[in-house]
C-alpha cells in the first residue's frame, strides 16, 4: 500500500485518485476549490463520468479515499504526490499554460517532509519536469525528492476502464528509487499484464503529445478520405474497414465525422506545434491536421445548410447531441458549437437536445432552446441533425421523427443510421462520406 496525494480533482486527477484508491492505496485528493471538495465529500461528482460516483463512494467508505483543500497536510506523509492540475491553452499564443503546475510545485516543495516522488500527470510540454525539479531543489533543498513524468491516456466517458486496463503505462524517470515507488503504485496493472514502459523524463513527456497528435491525424485523415468518398461515389465506412484490417493501420479512430473536439486533442496538438516551433523543428503534418480539423467543423454547418436547400433563413434546425462525444457533459471544442454558430449566422433558429450536456452547453451557447427529448427537437423543425452519437439516438422511431418534422431532412454527421433504413423511413438523408449508399459485402456478411 502506498500513500498517494493527488493535486487537482479535474477529470484526470479525480479518476486517477479514485482508481488508485481502488487498487488499495491510501489516497488524498487535494483541490483549492473548497466548494468542489465539499461536494465531493458529500458524494457529488463535479463531472459526469459513468461509474465514478460509485467508485468514489466505495473507496471513501473503505477509508482509502479522502478529499481536502489542505495541500500541506496531504503532502507531508505521501510516498508520491501527483500533479494533475489543468494545463489549458494560454490565451493568445497556444502554449500550454503551466502556471497551475508551477504554483502547485512551489506549494508541494514547502510541504514535503521525507522521501517523496513528485509525478506530473498533467499533460505538460517537454522540459516541464526539469523546471518542476528546479522548483523542488530550490524550495526544498537537501530533501530526497524525485520528479518523474507519468502521462495519462484515459478517454472521457470510458475513463475508469481505460485507467484500470490501459494499453500501456508510461513512466519517465531514470532514478531507481522513483521506479520502485511507481512499480508499487501500478502493481495491480503488472498483475493484469499491462505493459509499463520506463523512459527518460523528456521522452515520456513527448510520448503523450505524440500519441494525441497521431490519433488526431488518424481521425483527420479518414475525414478527408470521407470527403473524397462523397466526391467519387465510395463508402468511407467500408474504406475504414478495408484499411483498418491491416494490422499496421489498425481499425480504431477511423470513424469519419464532424471533426475531433474535446479537452485534449485541440489543446495538445496546438501545444505540440508550439514546442516544435520553439525548437525550430516543424511538424508539418500536425500543422495541417489542426487547420483541416478547424475548417471541417465550420464546413459541417455548410453541409447542413446545403442539405436544407441552401437557405435556412427563418428555418428551425433540431440538433441531437451537443457534447464533443457521448458519455460526457464536456462541451470543450465540441463540433456542435461551430455547426450551431454557422446555422445561426445563416439566419436559422436552433433547438437542441443532449442527454447530459445541457447544463454545460447553456454556458457557451446563445439563443438555443434546449428541449427535454429527441422528439421535441424534431417537432416543427425543418431539419434534424445528429452531431454526437449518444446511444439514445441509435434506435429512434424514425417514422415518428419524420411525422414531427416540417420537412423530412435528416443530417447524420456520425453515420449512425444505415442509409437504406433512413431512406425507407422517407427521409432526405445526408451522412458523412457515404457517397454511393452501398454497404460492402464484407460489412454485410459480418452483420
Ligand atoms: C483523448 C485520447 O483518446 C486520450 O488518450 C487522451 O488521454 C485525451 O484525449 P478524449 O478527448 O476523452 O480522449 O476522447 P476520444 O474518444 O479520444 O475522442 C476525441 C475526439 O475525436 C472526439 O471529438 C471524437 O468524436 C473524435 N473521434 C474519435 C472521431 O471523430 N473519430 C474517431 O474515430 C475517434
């Protein structure tokens, strides 16, 4: 059993803290936000993540997980202190804003007592570990402190499962004493046979950015192929299947759609470009990915307008799904924002449904009417647009929807309906990259 202190109760900090306690470790989660800590103590989660409330409740009850605003108390007896505070894009220049990481480091330095491993779990640019180490040396001279990097790869909506069954764990340290503590912390994963990769600290920091940039590239690649499919009369889902079965390519992250969003890909690709720029080593592929993805989100608005006949002035559009992906309430860089903006700019009225995201969406969307169920979004609208593929939208009563719409226009930006099903229901149906409406023999045979 290790004593772990987690600084920051955002997505990564809270999920990691709860999972470490579930591994049997003694975990204290620290946050400056007293209201948040109070809520957590009362069992109220600050984010929507499936399974998290139960996981927290179980471990709090078992006495392994607690919450506090008192950083010093949490740090004093810890074997390892994880820094999991935010690293948002800095306004103006796109660099990762490291002020929270450094502020936390200074406070930790003041509170550290015995041998402690300081772990950066926040996504931080290459070299941040060196700076954290400098702060430790200055703030806690002579103390036995090791600074290592341990990026987190969990996805929102599948966070607990991703944390407990990761494809790999990456730990950036060359110090044997730090490796020992990290091995003890991740011992349950060793038993699960998850690969644990020890690298140099800078390498570990870069792995996180390289992974996210590669995944963003994969999505953007298939999105451009989808456009080409529409132009030449081919089907992107069959192309994905046809290339994804090649083990060198892999089937995941080849779903064409309205462009990637979320708290990581947009921010991390930008930060990688900044690092590349600083070191005068451009990564042009990632530059292109960022541009293409930004343009794509806006283009999706134009796609809807085209499907509605080119003029949406005075018309009403129903939107299904606002969050950047299903099973989260996160609206950060969600494609819905650009789609709705384009529609409103063109004179349309928007009403929208989302199973979990309305509270967050209401903070960032103006002049949108939020409705309580998907059918209300269709009621009296001139078109219905699926922007986020929540499961709740996968088996809608199409006949009922068609009856509610003023005109039977259905735009499916996530390809969740078979074309023949939508057309049989009488819809004028538009999707992404399905140029000929055919379903490949392979896909058919596999059901
Ligand atoms: C991502 C990384 O997957 C994770 O490893 C990292 O730690 C944080 O960033 P997350 O942002 O939670 O996780 O979501 P993810 O499931 O990766 O989706 C990101 C975006 O890409 C979403 O907007 C999603 O809709 C989009 N996407 C994903 C596609 O458009 N097509 C795909 O095939 C996959």
